């Protein structure tokens, strides 16, 4: 008889819910496809600047209460942070109906980063229409190419908060294992037909670094996927071959990006996104004399000379960024250039949630543009300040479940 200890059972369940088939093909649907839920991650103390932790937590809860009227929200939270998350939900959830409030579930999990787009699983479906099994890819998060150390926002933290927890080796191991843990938790108590199978990828990347239209077109920056930091020994062809298999890619649209300009090496979800197949929005900086303007012009140049997987020319719309002086703070260790990009939005069932940065004119113009681009959807805005000051916005902290 097999052993009956809990470790064996855990390992047996994990093996049952994962595949080692390296030949199976998958398709990544567009974000506009129907969602079963949205994944969020409550920020742990070790993953934020001490002075921005409370604001970051408030913004995550604000996002959860904005999404809840559209679809269920699974908010992964460290056990020691559950009480804080519950308190914030009680405060901010007063405007929700009982059914909407019930849409938000707190799930105890070993989460650190709030950037679940990068740390969590990427849900896909089989390329075989007869296969109705649910699948999700675990890209085995590697701290954006092994960039984070104990003090991810600067070595001044020890002097400012000696008792503030750090992103030590044990926490980084939790981060790499997090996507698999999310799927394990999802499968606990699920009906057999609803269980999801984990697909462990050979490729290392983050969900914020890929953008698909659901019809075979893929956009990404070369800087955030190719190279020794994430995928040593893999050339561009090898990377593309694996992306074809895992995501159903038939047309690659690569932008150069910049290695080391930010911790992500320029994720595409802050630069260019699909509104629908053939229609793309691009983040346009206000300043014309910096490297971000160069990146914008490179992206526009690529899109103007490319077609998608269906042979269509791209219809491209600029979304002008806010005045960064209205977003930027003065804390040592925060982002020198806030991640104030309106294209870092998130589609929900029947709606789209976009950021508001506190620049009244730019916020209004972005809202009006999205209302014109997606008239069939309800457009909501969520005010953010701490998130862009630490490297991301709404798309970075969400992940759709299909």
C-alpha cells in the first residue's frame, strides 16, 4: 500500500493536476474572453516600500470592489494579512450589494508580490477543440530575471525600518512556487470537470510581458523575454517555437524594449495592448526628449509596418500619459519614472477598468477614449498612486481565470 502521510497526498494531487507532455499545443484566449474570475494578490510587507504599504493595500482593495460587480474576485492573502484585508474590505465594500460583496473571496496563500500578472498562472485552453480540460501555464516566476534581492526597493530600507521584513531566499522560493500553489488551491474541493491542469513551461517569462489577441497574434518586447537573464541558452527561434506551442501564436510582433530600464525590462502591457483583434492602444509619453519617447516611436514604427495573424493592418490609437509630476513621490527607493500608463488597463466581463492618476485632464481624456473604443462595455476608473510609484498599474495586479 502507498504511504498515507499528508506529504504523499499533496504530491499525488500535484502530479494528478499537472502534465509533462512537451508536445501538447495550447491557445491563450484574448483577455476579452469570458472570465470565471479575477485573481488578485494582497501586498505583503516584504514586497513594498514601508511608507507605501498601506496605500498599496488600499488600492488593491479598491480594485477588488470595482471588479466585484462584474465577476468573482479571488484575493490571495498571506495568513498574517487576512485581518487587515478583511478590515479594508469592510470599509470599502459598503457600496456593494450583498451579492457583489460575496463575489470577493479572501484566500490564504503564501503570496508576497502584488504583481500576480507576473507571479501567477496564465490560463489557456487546448488547441484540440475536443479537449475540454482546463489548463494553466506556470512560467516559474524568476524575479524578473533574478533582479530582486532582499531589499527590492533600495538598500536604504534597513535604516528607515529596521524591523521591516525582507524578500529573503525563502520568500523568493515562495514566489517561484506561487503559480502552482494558486492552481492547487483552486482545485481543492472543485468538481472534476472544473479542475485545472498545471502546465510547467520550459520558458521563463512574466504574464505582463506577453499580449495576445486570441487569433494568433502576439506582441512583446525582446528585452523582457529573450536573453540570458530569463532564458539562458535559448535563442529567439527556440523561444518562438515554445510560444507557438504554449499560446497558439502564429504571428510575432516584437518591439526592441530596453534591458534594465525598469525591473521588468519593459513589459509590453505598459506600452501596447489589444482593444480587439487589429486594434491597438499605445502609451504616449508627454516628454519628447527621453528614452521612453524613443520606445514609443519604435513601437509605433513596428505597428505601422506590421500586420496581424489575419493579415490586417493595425489600427493604432495613442493614449497620452498623465503629467508625471502629479504622480511622482519623494521617497528614496521608489520608481524614478512612475508607471503611469493608461494602457495598463484590465478587461472584465462586460466592462473595462482603467487607472486614474490624479491628472484631471489626462484622466478624463483617457476615459473618453476608452468609452469610444469599447462602447459595448462599461468603463470604470480606479484611482492609483502607490502602485505606479512601485512599478505597475491595474493589469500588473490582475489575472483572468478562464
